[in-house]
C-alpha cells in the first residue's frame, strides 16, 4: 500500500495522518505483516518499485536507511548483487 500513498503524494495530493487509532484489531498470524519478507522475495520487482518510490519522497535519514537496509537484506536472500540493486533503484553510492 506504500506505493499508493507515495504516488498520491507525488501527484500533488495532500496526504495526512491522524495521530489516533482509527480501528482496533489484532494481527492475523498469517497476515501481510507476518508474510512481508516472503512476499517481497516472491515479487522482488514490485518491492523494488516500492523502494524506489519511497526513496524519491522526503523521508528522514533513519527511515531511508531502514528501507535500504531491508531492501539489501531481501535482495541478498534471493541472490541479488548490491550493484544491481543500486542500479534498479537508481541510488547513489553511500561512502
């Protein structure tokens, strides 16, 4: 769903967050949160698109570092090389 929110934002639509609970529920043991890594590995191109879109938006440095770290970790699990992943998201080299 991150791709939808960032695409809205890039199109100039205001995106607002509410600092209160809108729904109270429990996570499913086999839900999206539990399967995030497996889903990212299965659809690495879609995950790459979400990462690329996330990095094109303003985010605090720590959030960007988490996104890149998770992306590299996931890519390495499926045998991707860092140089290829960097090209895929058009990221510069971090020194």
